[in-house]
């Protein structure tokens, strides 16, 4: 295959480890097919038809065209071969900027993929269309490559609607100019690292790029338990892509369904029984007006007439817009759960104050409110429901952290070497090899 003489290419290849550079340089020949390689008649350009044939299972035709535009927009620093295709040098630089590039290096590629190869700028609408295409292709890639992590999209809510909502959310922080053009993409790409992960997944899986130091991005949490045959859940893959990164660091336990109205019925007592003392949870609600919203509880729910939780809790909206609302510091009214009291409100709430919660589900279960005008004091969230006092259509609660009993069990299973340093010292003095030192792994918690 041979190294090219392009200085630009050599600088980009320097971003990779020595064992990774042949992988990047070899993609061009492999895309031409094994027959061409074996005959020694490898082509000088990569055509759009070749790219369409290679990536057709993981992306839409429009997204593949965008990728081709991004590749063809690269200036390799050497003369380009005739034919209108992508040269070896252009492909190498494109791959380097996707997998190892900075926001500044990725920005011209995004501009070319969104606004066209020769575009000097792109409108906010063009960027949003590109992001929607990219998110949709990421979902398609995960499904085709079997990276769903036990989630079942056919038993989940409207995926295309979730794609649009996530694309709108990702582009909501862009700052268009007075002419509605997005001239500076670097800052946006720097602040939205998810974009880089989507691009890495699409290009890596679409072109078969396998880098030893960088496995494909994991965009979905593991699903440990959900009775899929009986469930039609409110979650969809784009929503999982949105919510999972919002959770605090360390919340990597597999998700498990604790409660669903479609399975457990409309019972507040049943809700409390299945959710209390079960560790951190995600609540997801849909009202009869079609609004979807919820909250993250960072601690186990406990029945008591006081507020609980901590500043890691947050509220979020899913539809008609996808947003997260974190604590303001104004008060500590993060979580509230009470039942069977005559002097205090009975129900489940998050944020605000008694009678004016950011999110409230009454103990009669079918009714709730989101009284947040102008904003919820605890989370800064607006009214989340279609009406201030809403009627509940569907409720789901997902456990997203280890339950307290599992944490205690894990602590009780600590090796004697950890529990008693003196035993460890004695073994070392007698020349015993500590084979397990540094090799202990967490318990397996695979999805079913």
C-alpha cells in the first residue's frame, strides 16, 4: 500500500499508534475489494458507488452521500487524481480527523457534510438536517451490528420521533448569526462530544475500521431486565442515548424495569412497593395530552414526610422537546415520597414545594401536576406536562443503579486481603504470591 508523500497525511498519521497506522492506510485498498487487491490493480480513487455498496446496511443513502462529500472536501496537500472520486490521501486525512481530530479539525468535515462540499457556511436548518441524518444512521448501525445491549426497538416507543427530538436537542445550543448561518462550528462540536461519538460509530462500523486502542463507542446502557413480551415502553433508542450520558459518573449498572402501568396496573401502593429501597431510578411519564417527561432520583425512594435526595437529581422533558433541568441550588427539595399521612401531602414529587411541585404524582395515581410558573425553584424547569394539572396515561420506573442490598453484598464479599491488611503483610513476608492482587473484577451483571 505504501506511505504517501503528503506532509498533511504524515502529520495526521502521527496521531495514531504505530500498530494502528497500517489499519488506517489499508482501508482504501480494502474498500476497492479483495479481487482488485489480489490482482495488484487497485484503483486511484474511491467512488461514491463503492461507498454506497460498503455502507448501505448501516446508513441511509443521504447520509452516505454526506460522508462522501466530507471525504471529497479534504485538501490533501497533493494533486488529486482525475475522476471526481476520493483519493487515498483524502481518505486517510478524513479518518484521522474523525477518530483523532480536534473540534477544529472536525468542523470543516461537518460543514461539508451539512452544507455541501464547497459550502463556506451552513444554515441552522442544514445543520439540524445533518444531525438528524447522523442520529438516524447511528440507530441503524447499532441495530445492524447487534449493539442493542438487550434493548428491543420493536417493543419501544416511536424511534423516528425520538430521532427528531434528539437532533433538535443537540442543535439547540448552536448560536446562528443574524443571517441564520452557523459560521463557527468548533465551539459547538467541543461542547457536544456526543457528535464525535456518533461519527466514530458510523465511520468505524460502516468502513470496518478497527483500532486496538479505541473500541466502538457504547451509546446505550445495558438492559438487564424488561418483560418485553408484555411491555410497550416509553423509552426509545435516541432517548436512551440522551439520558444515559446525563447520569452522574459511576452510574453504569444495567437498567431494569421496576414498574410499568401496562404491567402492574394503576396502583400507587404497587408503585411504592416496587420502587422503594431499590437504588437510583429514572421515572418516565406520559400524560393524556401526549407530553412525555420525568426525573432522575439519585437515591432510593423512602416513605417519609421530609424531602430527600441530593443535587445529582434532575428533571427532564422528552416531548414536545428534549431537555434536562439540573438543580439550581435554591433549595434541597429534590425528592419526596409519602403515603398514609393525614397532615402531609401523600404522593411522589420532585422539585418545588408542597402544592407546587415541578413534578408531582398524587397518591390517587391517575392525577398529577407540574406547577412551575415561571420555573421550578429546585430545578429551573418549566411546566413539563401538557396542562398544569394533568391526567396520567403511562408511567414507567427504571432502576439505573445498584440496589442497596447488592452494594452491601458486594462489601461483605471483600477478600480477607482487603479486610485485613495484616494478613496480606504476613503472606508477603512468607513469600506467598498474591495472584489476585489487582485482578479482582466486579460481579458480572449481564443483560438477559
